[in-house]
C-alpha cells in the first residue's frame, strides 16, 4: 500500500482499506470516515506559497486548502531565493512539495553559477521537478516603444531611436535561451521533469524543446492556448495545466482546449497568488481554489468533480513522482 504524503494512501480503494484497518470495520466512526475520504482529492501543481502575499496567514491558507480537498501543493521556485523558500516550506509541511528553477524574467539578475546552485538544491528529496523556466517575450524593452514605433518594428522597419531597444531585446532573449537550455540539460542529467513558463514565445520555446523529445517530459503551466497548440505539445510527450483562467467567460479557446484534451494529459493549478478564479477574480488566489478550477473543468468536459479529481491526481502523481521524508 502506497502512503499518501498527507495522511492517507492516494487511491480511493487504498484509502478505504487504510481507514478500516485503523478504526476497524465495525467501528461506529467507520461510515463517517469513509464518507469523508470519498471526497474529491486534488493537487495544486503550481503555487507560490512563499510569496509575501501569504506572510500574514500562510498556515490558515494551507489549512483551507486541506479542507477543500487539496491534499498536496507544489510550491514553485523562480530563482535561488524562492527555490530555497519552497524547499523550506516542503520540509515543514508533509503535504507540500517544491520545484527549483530560474524564471525567464529573473535571468537579468542571475549569476552564471545559478544552475550549479540549482543542481545542489534539486538533490532534496521533496523537489519534484525543475522550473519554472522557459522563455517570456511579453515585456521586452521594445514593448515600451510608442505604438507608431512598435508598428514599424513589426513590419520590418526600424523606427528612429528604436535600435537600442531591439539590441536589448536580443540580449535578453539570448540570456533567457542560455538559462533555459542549461536547465533542460540539468533536468535530463538529474532525471527530473520540468515546469515550463511560456509567454509570447511559442515557436522559440517549441524549437528549444524538440531536441529533448523522449529524454524528459514538461508541463506547460497556466496553459491558455488553442487545441492545436495543445496537440503540438502532446505529440512531443508533454502535458498542460489549467488555472483559474478556465473560469473566465471570455477564455473561449481555452474552454475548447479543455474539452478536447485527453485524460491524463493535464493537471490543475492555481498559480496563486495570481489568477484567482471566478467569483474571486481580481483578488488574491490561494490553493483552496483548485477546487473551483476542477469544478469548471468538470463542467466543460461533462464529468463529475470526483472523476476530474481522480484523473488529474493520477496524472500529476505520475509526472511529479512524489516522495515523502523519512
């Protein structure tokens, strides 16, 4: 029987067996406990619990997640500091796990030895993946150009005064690519899967990943793309993960992707403190809201909450390969 890292085994049958062994099948408490464990068990596969947004009530946030059936949470590293903080949380909570990585928007501040330090951190038994890492072109220096200048650049021209911005774009893209590739190589070497951050960089991200096909698996976190983009990832052996964006009425492409994605190819996440689902949109997000994401995904796929919980929990367990501390 595999032991659930919170307090129960992971499959429904094993959880029921565990309870009956613990309290006895004739105990008056058995029906109550069996009813409790029959609830949907969810995993928030992407959170930032170490962020200051949670400093005032972090323990209560974790408790609310457990009460909502979110029995495991992955705290994501975005640089060396947050990676260490994620590990610290994982050490102090049996239901929390960590990733370590360098976010593409953090590369300008990173030293050349960052990946060496990440390799050391990744040896921790509760580190379940590398990341988040990838490419992000959303806030390149050229994006600050006036609209006339941006149009000139987009059509192949060079607007007056834009040369410095374009050079800065190229420098940042190159630095992101270097750290992305270093982390991919590290993931292969350590036999860890990877959490991918991609924004406005689709073609370059896929081109970077293709040589690694068959050598590691990735999850594209906070996926909001089209069914065709999702299929491209599945063909490469990767997975996707859905956030509170799934609850937004105008996310039509994403809704269709959710309907068409094969079972076992997707996970659930909050990306908290960001992207709170309806009806909390615009407020601080937290892991308990994984349940709201699951409910929306279930509705879009014509399934029950328990079915989606079983499918996504099983997929996440296979991808992240959770372990427990002795």
